[in-house]
C-alpha cells in the first residue's frame, strides 16, 4: 500500500480509537497528509524495512516504529536514525549496455526524443534477454508497447491537451502507467543475466546516467504545471524523493 493511502488509513483508525504508527517511504506525502505517528525511512520504494534478507536490521526499524506508539497523538513524524547496511554496495557496478552520451537539454524536445529512442533501441537486446530468462515482464501495464508509452510522455510535454490513447484510462492514469512502463523497461534491461547490481545501484544508474531520466524530468515538470489537478497529484509519484528537482 502506498504512503499516501497508509497515511489516510492511519488517520481513520485513530479516529476509531486505534493507536497507529506508520512507516513513510515518501516523507513529503506524509507531511502533506499528516499522521498521528510516523517513521520516515530512507529506503527504496517497496522496502519499508530495508533489505529483505537482513532480519536484524528490519527488527531495528520495527523497534523504532513501535516506540513511536508510546508518543501522544501528534502529528509526530520522526526520521529513522541509521543508514541501511546496503546503502553502500560492497562492489562497484556499471551498466554493461553501452548507451549514447546523456542528452542534457530538456527544453530541446526533438533532441531529447532522438536520445530517448536511441537508448530504447540500445537496451532492447538486454531487455529481451532478461524477459526470456524470467519468462515475464512488468512492462505493459499501460497496454502500450515501449515506443508508444515513451512517446506519450513527450507528447504530453509538448501539449497537455492531448487525449488518452486508451478510452479505458483517463489521461492522468494513462500517463502514470506509461511512466511506470518506461522506468521498468530500463531497470529490467540492465538486470539481465549476470547483473550483480542492487536495485539501488540500478536506480542510481537510471536517474544519474541516462537520457531517460531527462525525459522523466521534462515530463514531471509538465505534470507539475498542468491545469488538470489529477495530473498534478499524479506527478508526486513520478520519481522517488530527491531524484528530480
């Protein structure tokens, strides 16, 4: 369940007489909604207690979370006071796929589109290899192929008045799903057979070393400035905290 949903649920349960203390993976969301008690952690999305194989560290996080239940209803939002043990990977890693130089000018949409398509093509063999090895893929929730999904993101940057390509999805939902497919394509491609990277290293690679991240920056900026409040709200989840301005 996402941080916003958990925050809302915590407020409801407190009104019904239950004592709650939530884990917050996106501190901004929790601050905006407000919770009786929350522990903000610096971990990756999907890992609210840190690395899945480190039971002792998870216990440490859980103890700090439960300790908050001794506090009167606040709102109280505390920061986890330690770094995850996997915050500094034991070995260096670089992407095995050679990509073109990162295209930095997010205002030059023609250049950005060309760089994006070049990266998608460069990553395709690795993506197909990873997909075959796993026998599945998470790319496709938008019901579009990667070319259509990526083009939708830049089409919205150019014109927020575009229509959803799928009549079953409002535009905000179509854009959200297209952005998830876009990011998943990159992460699955570099996690092909033989990849020794942690999910944090892969995230660092995407957000720091690809033109795809520049596409996401331009897309998020367009969403933040959109006239549709649903799209503005959706933009909160486009990138993890601190990854984009």
